[in-house]
């Protein structure tokens, strides 16, 4: 049997809609390094027109510009805004966290029985969108906000509400939600 490898992808979303993944991060990083959209396009292998469409869509989804263009003079070029830099930072931190978690040996074991400190992340519920069958739970961790799609039955069993202290368990395909048992006196 061939060696099997687990791979994951990270996307930054806004209101459930994708803002960027690996390719768009590469474009932003190239713009930051080159100070020129044309040079960045050449570096990552995309057309100038496509890059502008991508940047405009990202800015539209976020409600903030991710780049600014300065015309004329020695300081001309295309540069990242603070929002663009924050996107890169959030993406890199999320990817690092996911990569560290994916290389945790316990993920190959039954998660119901074995959890390590590295794949069990303290978090706070910031939004509960209940559905008939599935509910979306957004949790905030120190570095980012994660979104998890879980059954509405699980939401009820865990009695999840905004502000609850929970932990996120990262698997290659999903973010699971667990809650500390409440001891009643």
C-alpha cells in the first residue's frame, strides 16, 4: 500500500462566504514583498485583471480595502492596508494551528477516547445559528474565530449558548465542539 498523507486547506470567511485561501494569501504576500501588483502577478502566475478582480472581491466581502494604490512619484505602487496584513496574519496563525494539530498522533486514534492538549483548544461560543437538522456554532479562540457545523441535537445536549466556555477539537475534516461537564451541588 502507498504511503497516505493527510492534507488540509484553510479559508478565511466573512459571514460564511470565503474571502481567501492559499492562492489569495500568496497574492497578498507577493504584493507586500514587491510593492507592485504587476510584479506580484508575475511572481504568483496570475493575470493583472484576475488579480484586481480577486482583490476587489476580497475588499467587498470584508467591507475594507486590502490594498491601496499610490500613483506617481518615487513612492508609487500597490501596498497592503492594515486589513490586508491582518488577513495574512490570521490565515498564517490558523494554518499553523491546523498543521500542528494534524501532526498530532492522537488524531489517528478514536477522538472520543483520546484527546491531547494540542488538539483540544479552549474557546468561547460567540454565535449559535440553530437549524432544523444542523446548527452552525462560531467559537472564538485566542488567535482566530472558528466555525463548526454540528447537529441541532448536539447543540441541545450540550446546552450551547453565546458566551459559553467550550473547547474546539480539530479533525482533518471538521471542528468539533465539546463542553466541560457542569457539576451540580
